[in-house]
């Protein structure tokens, strides 16, 4: 085969490869658009309750108590709020070291729809720092170190549909545990402060 013929064949094969690549790319783009229309993207991180287990307050309190961890919970709640569920990872009967307690007047037991959530974890000290976030106030409530943010952004789509883009947030460190309170409107900052002030160890 002559060099010119080889070159011609090479050019033809190159053109065919480009056409195939472009066709494949267009197909992938169309599939991606279709999937996007079927499943619109969520805003913010994946909610904890997508992979955690819903259980009762008693299960978590008993498990943590056996480890020498005394959970404090509110003895006062505003707006008719009631405890509805707690979310925690449970694997082979072992209860995890991060739990989110949900309170609702409407019986909403999901983390991103409950009016009040209290995230409790085995972390000492405050995770939020005003010098880093540029927002909020560091103070003390009942002698406990606390961080208050009256306009904390919330990115979960379901939350935003119900309550808007912001929540009242208070973080408190009590003993060996960290508590993160998130309240949706009409819960006020004063309400959450009173909730914190009412916190007592569970029996």
C-alpha cells in the first residue's frame, strides 16, 4: 500500500472516530438532562435521616447512659412542641455517638421538617467560632459556653418550603456532650434560650 493511500485511510478513520465521539457525547448529555429533569438536585448536605435509624428517645438515653453519658433534654417547650423521634445510626445493635432529637407540634418526625431539632454528639467544646464565621455571638447560658446565631442559613429544600431559608441556632456545651439547637419560625431566639435553661439530665 502506498504512503498516500495509508494517509487517506488514516484521515478517514480519524474523522469516523471524531463523529463517534461526538455522537456518544451528545447521547450522554441528553441522558444527563433527562435524569436532571426526573430528579432535581437537592440543596445542602444529605440529611442525616437518609442513612440513620429512627428510634425512641428511651433507646438512645439507655444506650448512652450505659457508657456513662448523661443526656440533658428540655423540661420546657414552646408552641405545643412534643418529642416525636430521634435519629441515630444503629449497627449490629450498637447505638452511634451522634443523635438528633426531633420535636414537632404537627407530628413531623424528619430532621429537615421538624420545628425543633437538638443534635447531640460526644464532642467537647463549641464547633462554631465567631472569629471564623463572622456571625453570631459567643456567650454563656446557665454557665454553659454557648454560641447564638439568629439567622443561620438552612439549605434543605423541604425545610425552605415550610419555613424559609433561615433558622435560629444555638450551640451549647454541657459536660462531655455538645448540643446544637435549631428552631424554625415561629420559634424565637428567646424560646431556644429558655429551652436551654430548662435542660435537665434524663433519668
